[in-house]
C-alpha cells in the first residue's frame, strides 16, 4: 500500500458522509426515501444502508439540526419509531400529509417514495 493510503480511505469515508447528509437534507416535505436508496444515491452499495443513521446522527451532534430523519424509512415503508420520538414524528408526518397505518407503515408508500 502506498504511503498515505489510510488518509485516502478516511477522505473517501468523509465524502460519503457529506453526500449522505446533503442528500438527506434534499428530501422534500411530504416525500420519503429509504436507507438503501440514500446509501446508493451517495455512491455506496446496499450494505452501506446500515451506516446511514450513524452518519446522520454524528452530523446532528456536530450541528446539523435540520436533518429530516422522519423522511428516511425502511425499504418496506415501515417507519422507525420509539417512545421518545413517536409523538414528534407522528406530528411531522401529519403536517406533511404522510399517513401511517396501525402497523407503522406509510400508506401509499410507493407514491411518495423518491
């Protein structure tokens, strides 16, 4: 391996993280995307979908407080909820005209997926 190789890996990882954040911030109100689509749009393969929440969480901790986490959902249209954020997320979905069924899935998912 050439000298400086690890730095290049670090730079590449940083670029991916920046692309993920930029793309997440571009998801329009009333629309959603999936972790996998976001990872692929940022230039990675399907396994990178597992890193999206971590990447965006770090960006949030570093000052990017306007990340629309609620607009990034699972591939089957299910939304992530926990007791701490459920009320806030349901309010955001309602404000944006996104309907969630009793099983936590987006109604008409394919119609609002980007």
